[in-house]
């Protein structure tokens, strides 16, 4: 019996070795074949780019995919649209040459080679999209026709060049957006992030779209209003409660209720054109975590000195402790990955000189109940910056003071009609501020400065006074060149057409190398 068992075990082991060895061999062969097919598409890409961009009138490439089915031409698998300050200046559709092997997809599209589709797509060979030191070059080949491209020698020849497509060349100071719709969008996104930065690139997976923004003037306004409510139609202002008043001009993307309680000019249902600064703040947080020159501190036990940048990785809740800031040696910057809640305590700013100020970039909310915050009657000394999800709540009786600015524009309201204001919720439960991004509540608080945020409500016995000295003050995001993402100055769009001939039944496929965008900073 023992001998029989031993023989059986040996037999099973031998079979296992054979099976596993066969699997490993097959996987190795599959990997080699995948790499070979990728290289075939890379050679096709190089040939098209060479001819389209002036490297010769014709060229032959060996499209050796070793299959009878060949590669399939698919029309309208992508589109590129270019805008300058919202005005469309180029709109081109393009197709792809696609080959499928088992569960893998390989494709040539718009000057690049991609593997996989949708969220699984990766780049094999880069398209002619180059952004460096303010210069952008973006050739996009497009594929038309439904014919198959057979395995074998493919001849590539150039038809003609059309330039320029756009009538806008000089775009300095404008927001230029390049929108690429593609079934290989994830590969495009990975590549474009490498060529620009993470903040410049956004992905809409539902619509298989990648959006690249250049030359975006983020802090694109100054504090010329006491209250500026952004958030689209939800960016409303209400000052119609007993003894509630705004002394100064007010603008809103939505409606303004009871303008009689506003002493300055009013403009409602306007398009602010302001952009959220979420990416700026989150990038600052990420940088601060890894920058040893930025001090991590407890601001309740440390005076924040001028000329320095500090980082706090949690909420700041005073609860009996003041925050002390000394501007004698320059600006003070606090990067706060959390909220700032002043619970009846003071935020003291000492030794102000020149244009020095205390700037707080926070991912969370601002709440104040009592206490004195800022520097008396010089609102420019305190500048708070928030994200599009930040909320504000200021309340308290006589003696409550806030002197400062708040800048957190948004595309949509952070708080819907039935939702609580987070900053208000921190201090007490109730519904006084439900549905409002910025809530200045009752209690005769002295609020002086300017607020650029979302929907704004003033409750009973609340007065907001605009500091007219802020009219020439621009929000300071401390960004190089004052824009985010990268700048762009010149824009050029042109189209180049080349023709592919595989020699089979004299079928020809047109490829248009279009939307060549050039920019020099």
C-alpha cells in the first residue's frame, strides 16, 4: 500500500510540474507576443508622425500583426476641442486603428499608441503633446474610414497641410482649455499629467473625457465687494432679517433678497467667472507635508513669526487659548489641513508694517463665536482662503469682532437647502444656518472686510461693513506668475493629412494630423 501511495504522489507531482510549466511557458509566450504587437503599433506611429510633420513625403512600415483579421479602423473614437476664455477655436474628431488579441486591445490614435480602454487604458507610445517651460505643442492625427489594415507593408504618404485652423493666436492672460474625448482616456490622462501637472488635468470618467487647463488666472478678481456670492444660481444673498445690514456693494450669481438692507450697489444673477482654488490649497498641503523648511507647529502655544510658513495637520480649536501672529519680519503663512474654530478667544496680529499680512490656506471651515479676530480696522492684515466646500459661521454678542477677508469661490453651493452649515454645526445644533455656505448670525457682531464665498445669509442684528481700502487688494495665492496651472501665451492650430495604403484591394485610409497647438510663454 505504501508503495502504491508513493507512486501516486510522484505521479501527481509530475503532472503538476508539467501543468505549471506549461502555464508559465504560455504566459511567457503571451508576454512576448504582447510586446511584439506593441512594437508594431509604435513603428506605425513613428511612420505617420514622420510623414505628417514634414519628415518626408512617403514612408513604408512593416505592419506585421500576423493575423488574417487585421486591424480595424474605427471612426469617431475621439475628439479634441480647444477653447480660449470659453470661446471655441478648434473642434476636430478623430478615429483609431484598433487591434484586439484575446482580452487585450491595442490602438493607434491621435499620434499615440494605447493599450486597453477606458479606466484600464495605458500609454505605450506618447502622442506629440509637449508642454515645457510655457511651450505647448499638440499634433493630433485623426483616422477616418472603416476599412481593415492588413498585415504587411503599409505605405504612408502626405496629402496636404491646412493652417491655421483657429483665428486666435495670442492668448496670454486667457484660460486655454484642451478637451480630449477618447475611449483610451485614462492613458491620455496619465500622459498629460506628466507633461503639465496633476492640477492642470481633470478626468470625467462618465464621458470618457480629459480636460487640460493652461494659463488659468486663479485669483482673477480683487475685493471690490463687501459680499460676493458665487455658486451659480445657488449663490444667493439674504439680508432681510430684523436689523441685518450690509454696508457696501454686493454681487451674487443668484438672487439678492431685500436690497433695501444693503447700502451699496447690488448686482444679481451675474456670471462671476471666478474659479475655485481647491487644487491650489490641496497642493499646498501636499507640499507642506514633505517640505522640511515648513514648520509643523501648535499655533495655540507658539507665536507665528513673520517671514515664515507653518503647517498644521488638524483642526485648530482655541477653547481658552489665543492665536498670536507677529508681522514685524514679514508675511506669515499658515497651511491648515483642517478647520479653524475660534471659541471666544482672540486672534491677535501684532507689529503690522507695509503690506504684511497673515494668510491662512485651509481645507476645512471657519467658525467664530465671540472674541476678536484680526487687526483693528485693517482687514488686509488677515486673509483666509478656503475650498469650494468650506463654510463660514460668525456670531456672538457685543465685543465680537472680525477684521479680514475670506476668499473661497465655487461653482456650486457647498450646502443645499436642507443641509447644515458645518461651521455652525460645530458650535451648536439647530437650523438657523441650514442651507447657507456663509452665515453671519445674530448678536451685534462687528464684521469688517470682504467675503467671496457661496450663498450668504445675515441674521438678526448682524452688520457686515465693507472695508473700502480693499478695493485694490488682490487675493494672494502665492503662486508663481499668478496663474495655476501653467501659463500659455500663443496658440496655433493646423491640420496635416496623410494617406495609408496597405496594398490590399487598393483601399486607402486618410489620417489627418490636426489640432497642432503651439504656445510659447
